[in-house]
C-alpha cells in the first residue's frame, strides 16, 4: 500500500472513531477491539513505509545540499534574464520535490498544512511568464537565442519549454529557434524527446510559412519513425501547400518589421533628433522662484523642449533608495492599468503612504522642486519590473475630472541595462525622446496642456528590461490645487 493511503487509513480511523459513544454500547466496544487489530497492522506498515520515506527524504536533502551554492546576492543573479528564468525553474522543481516528500507523512493529517501553505512554490504560470518575458525581449531587441544566452545557457529541456511557450503564443519563429537550440543541445540526460522536437520544428516552420523547412524536419522525423502514418499525412499536406504558396519567408532570419515603440527602445533614433537633444541646456534651478528652493538649488537638465521634459539630478540618496526598496519589497503586487491587470504592463508595485518618514521626505522634496501642490497628488508608487518587464505606450492622464497634470518619475535602480542602448523610457512616440536611467535622478513632464487638454505628445512607454532589476518611483500630481501654481490658459496651443 502506498504511504499516502496508509496515512489516510490512520488519520481516517482516528477522526472517524472519535465521534462514537462507546460507553453506551458494548457492541461498539467489541467492534473496536476487532478494528484495533486492523489498525495495529496498518500502523506497523505505516511505520515501515515512513522509515523508507525518511531515507528518501535524507537522500533528497543530500542532493539539494550538493547543488546549493552559497548565497550570491539574489538581486545580482536576477540581473540576467536567462539566469533568472533558470533560477525560477530550479526553485520550483526543488520545492515541489521537498513538498512531495513531506506530504505523505504530514500533509494529510492537516497539522503541518499551514506551514506548507507558507511555502510559496512558483507556479507553472510564473515559469511561463518568465519564458514569455525572454521571448518578448527577443522580439523587441531582435535577439536570437544565442544573443540572449551570453552569460548563462539553457539546457535542452529549458529551451524546449521556452519554445513551447512561444508556440502557444503563436510566435512560431521564436518557437522554431528555441526548438532548434534544444535539439542541438540534447543529451542522454534530457527529458526532452528528439521526436517531439522534430515534430515541433516541422510544425512551427509550417505555421510560420516556411514550407521547405517544415518538409525538411518532417522528413527527418519520418526517418526516425518510418511507420508513423500521422507524419506521412502531415508531410503530404506540407508538400501540397508548398506547391500552392508562392512566398516562403525565411525562418532563419529574424523579422525586421517593428513599431515606433520597438525602434525607439532599440535606440535607432534619427541623428537630427539627438542633435536637438544635445543642444538643450543644463543648469541649476531654484524651483522657478519657489522660495523653498532658493537656498538649496537642484541640478536640472532640460531633456526635451516640447513637451518639456526636465531631469533633476541627485534628488534621492542611496540610503533613501535602500529604505524605499526595503519598505516596498514585502508589499509589492501586480501593477494594474486603468483596465485592471494587463499584459501591456508587467511589473509589481505598491502605493506608499506618508506614514513612512522617507516617503514624506521624498514627497516634500517633489513639492519643493516642482512648486506644485501635493494636496491632490496620489501616494508615491514604487515599482519593480520583472524579466522582460515593460509598460507599453500609454498616457498617464485619461478622462478623470481631476486629471494627472504632471508625472514625476524617479529612477531608483542601481545598475540596469534596459535595452542594448540603455534606453529606459520613451516619450512622444512620433518624434521619440529616449531617456536613459540614472540612479537618483528624476524626470518631470506635464501630461496636460495649460488649457487642460491632454498633451498628445506625452504618450510614453517603459522599454522591456533586458538585464537588471528595474525600480522606479512615480508621483502623479493631479490638477486640483494647482490653480495658482500653474496658471490655466484659454489658448488652444498651450
Ligand atoms: C523643502 O523646503 C523647505 C524650505 O526651504 C526645507 O526646509 C525642507 O528641508 C525642504 N524639504 C526637502 C525634503 O527637501
Ligand atoms: C534593508 O534591508 C536589508 C536586508 O534586510 C538590511 O541589511 C539593510 O540594513 C536595510 N537597509 C536600510 C537602510 O534599512
């Protein structure tokens, strides 16, 4: 009998007999004596099985200890998206392994259940999310699997998983590349099966529209498995389509079509634009005459003129950054957009109240710098982006009565590679301002024109994180209370 069922017998017996009233019936007592024999038998078997289980647990622990290397800074590990994916997968497997061993003995009796519930095992969904993050990075930054695995390589099994995730998302070219990589790195220890890989290679190529390649891999599969009729049918289907189709895209060459968002994140901006950017000035500000800044000027730089984007340097210290991160870490949850959780925004965030002195200080500093009232501003939001984390093009202001008049975005991360060109955010998708992160600096822009309309040039986006751990803090300042601080205008243009 499996140990699980034995545990069940023991637990069930204790639970089910405890409700009986034995003193009022001698028959019940007699039956109990009979049952006791059975129970002693089960109990003895249970102990044998438990002893065996302890042995397997010990050997599992030995293996886990063997593979455990001393804590390198986990944040450092997470800098590389491939390493982060591997780590997540490894943790999931190991935790499942531990729980699998603990469960038969304790879990059924409920006593230890709550401790196990505390053990948060990464779900398959997390792993798929991490794989999708990798694929998204490849798409936006035009990377082949080899480009993204410079620091750390995936095993054949891991690559196959990434391929399957791509396949399920209809990203057939990327799926094809990952299956190909998996095939080339297959070893005798891989759980992945060569036939499955050939099938997926052939099918991805077919779905991508690359018939000759689909036929090539289909043929390979047939050579391995000559009696497989399904493969024969499929091959003849591919051959027929091959005759019908005129265009067969080359699956080996990454597609170059891309949106402005992607082009800008890749740093392919037009030379004229960057010249204009260089011509803009850098100076010390005294907060536009704001008396609170007269004595402590802040270094400001105009990143762009229209819409005006101003960068303030050194507005938050390393220590304040560390405290903000420490406060936020346990509170983070998946960020939402105006329409709830969405694929266009993959990060976790938390709104922090002024109960924390550091938050009150940062808010006051923003008030000092901008000269705007914080009365109707939202709480400071701290955000952390995951693997491939991004925020696709959007406006900060929508159709509220009390609109977000301005956005103050603080760069909190230490070292970070967002894109190959180091661009973190882009603003104004039509002309393209690509901002680079600098720890402790912040950028400010007005989402609204002085006449109260949304400035259509403030559409902006966060580029996907290629490497590193992206932390930012947002302060959205709203319209109410700014009447005397940023005078309105009736003009159509400002
Ligand atoms: C804001 O300005 C006031 C007045 O100058 C100053 O006392 C205070 O320290 C400033 N606050 C911050 C957080 O910089
Ligand atoms: C932040 O948390 C880490 C780890 O718990 C701790 O070592 C560090 O001292 C904390 N930093 C601050 C400034 O509170």
